[in-house]
């Protein structure tokens, strides 16, 4: 689930944009004094979409846990690409996305800081071959439909490298992820890259289509995060700490066999699928407790670290000209909030 269209984000600007000339000096003064109070009273605006690790927040929303924890937050539901666009346009304080796509936004001007991990993809991101295509080796000289330069492209390149196939031996057809089922069914491409549930739709729409490679083949290639504007993080850090601190309660409710049925019903209803189907999606998503996320948010090389994974994604993004300048991965991650700091 995930992968925004390539964005040309607008830099976020804060402050007053103008004052009507007819206001008296006293009214203006009072307004300016009240402005910080009004701003502080605004709820945190968080964009989320249909990836299981992000739909998980729906449990906290519907159970009233945000209020219980003293968190004033408004979760806003989007298609994934639209959530990125809204964040980049300054309409959100935070957004749920992959670590690689967080760097894409920063690289295009919408700076952000990853403050927590929700999960890593463990099979829900899939390269799907059309009927008759049995392996990645069969893609040599063929077309693959996906969103070029972003996370499914990253997954494909990783798989091709493992299969000993050169990137240039495959022709990429740039397509929105939600359009890939139709593209696969048309027979115009040999494979597509998509996440669940779209990957499942693609396979149901083309009888005999099959997974060729998935994120389960490379754990840690795709981490999922909550990422925040630097301005909001600086101004509202105690509130963000509260939000991060709520995550273990969410994960516990979803993973506890006694409450999992209720949790799945809540999440399945949000995305409009049957609970049994959503349960399968959960299996392809490794939810991370705060302790597990804390271990991953230690600076190290390799896919076992958010830093190592993000550096890999950054190199990919620069190579494929998603953005020009390598990003400062260390500055893009703030692990302290998982420790309540």
C-alpha cells in the first residue's frame, strides 16, 4: 500500500498572511495575542491510508484511546498518493508512509522527521507476474507496470539483482498502483508491482497470475513510519510523545487473540473488505512494538536498521533521479520519542 506520485512539494510557511486594513490597533493586538493560544489548541493533523500498519490507528480512534491519553489529534483518511500530496502542500502535520517515500518528500522540498516505526512489510508488497510468467527470470526483455522511482520499483530492482538480471533488461511502464490490476489483465505487461489489497485484486483479475517476488524475500527493505514536519515536532513534541506512547496499546489489542477479532473487524470495515481477507493482509505486515521499533531505530548498516534501510533507499532515489541530492538520513530520523524524550 503506499507509493505516492512524484511530487513537487510546496514549502510550508507559517504565520499570518495578512490583516484587514479596517481592524483597529486594539483588535489587532488582541488577535495577535490570541493567535498562539488558538494555534496550540489546533489538533494534530495526521494523514493515514489503507496499509494495515496504518489502519491500525483506527482501533485507537474508535476505542477513544486518543482522548484517554490526552491527545488532540485528527486522523484524516486519504489514498496514499493523496496523503503525500496533502503533507507536501502543508495541510498535515504528519503522514504515514514508507521510509523511502519520506525521503522522497524531503528530497523534493517537504522536510520531515521519522519519529516512529509502525511495521515492516513482510509480504504485502508484491511483484505479480501475468499468467505464464513463472519467475523474475521470465521478465527479461519484457514490460513491468509500476510507479517508477518509488517503493515497488525498489522492490523490483532488489529482486532482479538477486535473480542476476540487469535493470536495463526490463522495460518499466509508469502506472498508478491502483491502475495496475487493469494493466495486468490487459496483457500489455508481463508483471506489475503493487501492495495488498491491490496486488490481490490484480491476481484475481488475471486467472493464473502469481507472485514472483515480495517484501517477505527482503525483510527491512520497506519500513513503515509516522513522519512529522520539523515545525510541528519542535512546537508540539510532548503531544507527539503521547501519540507514540499509545502505539503499544494498539499493537497489543491487534495481536492479542482475545481482542484480535474486534480489532480486525474495525480495520476491515475502514478499508471495506471482509475480516477474513484483512486477517490475511495482517500476516504480510509485521507490526512492531515500541521496543522492537527502538531496536530498529539504532544507527547501523543493513536492512535490520531503519538507518541502513533508508540509506539504501536514498541511494536508489538518487540513482533513479527521484531527487538530485542525497538526503541526510541521520537528520531524517528522531528515535528519542520511542523513549518518551
